[in-house]
């Protein structure tokens, strides 16, 4: 859509905010969103919405007489918040606990902050381990380059077999131990 002002066409920008006509048009006269509408608006599948309901991070949607789920207007904001929290490393179980407290009138802010700080600490450990692994891999690459440079063309150098004689860095052991615990 364009606005005309003295032969100059400029686009009319629509504000897709929560109070705009664009947003409220989806709300079916303020009655909420069907699961397909909410899933499209949030960029998730309807199965994801049902999973969020089962996990307790999204309130169970009431159904119409014909069986359609109708999510309240605030559900889109909630799903977007859940997705953002998941990208930061929060688990659905952690979010369910926090949101249950919040929805019950409690104040889980200190707990949320503690969870975020633990995720930052874990991220710092991962970064340290990855830096150690990068250094280890660069040392291997240097060694393999020397081996390849000293070998005859077309002759096997057994690069992968040489890994058996290289000590494993200690940071990598921590990664493997944590993976085994998580399984």
C-alpha cells in the first residue's frame, strides 16, 4: 500500500505490534487463536504447542464445541518467550517450574537469575574446553602436515592411526564425562 503526496509514492508501514490492526486481525475478534494460527504466528508446529502444554509451560487451551483449541491472546507472547529462553539454554522442565511459580502468584526472579548464572558458568567451561580442543587440533594438524611433507606421494601415512599415540587433553575428558552423565 502506498501513500501519494505530490507524485511521490512512499510505502505506508504497518505496525505489527500487539495493538495494531495486523495483530488483532489474527485474534478472531479477541477470542484467541486456534492452534494453527498460533503455531504459524510463533513459527512452531502445532505439535510443539501440544508438547509445551504437556510440559506445563503453556496453559492447556480450552476447546470449542467443535474440538478446536483456542489459545488466549497472551499465548503468542508466551510461546515467543519460551523459544527465546530455550535458545539461551533453559530447559522446558526449568521453565515449567519457574512459570508455575509465576502463574501461581509467586516471584521466581531470583531463581531465574540463578539459572541464568549457572548457564553462563557452563558456557564459560564449554568455551575453555573448545579453546583447548582447538589448540590440540592445531598441534595435530601441524604434526600431520610434517608427516605428509616427509612422505612419498601416494604413500599412506596413517594419520588417523597416529591419534592412538597422542595424549588426549584433559578438558576433552571433562566433555566426555559430562556427556555420559547426561545420557
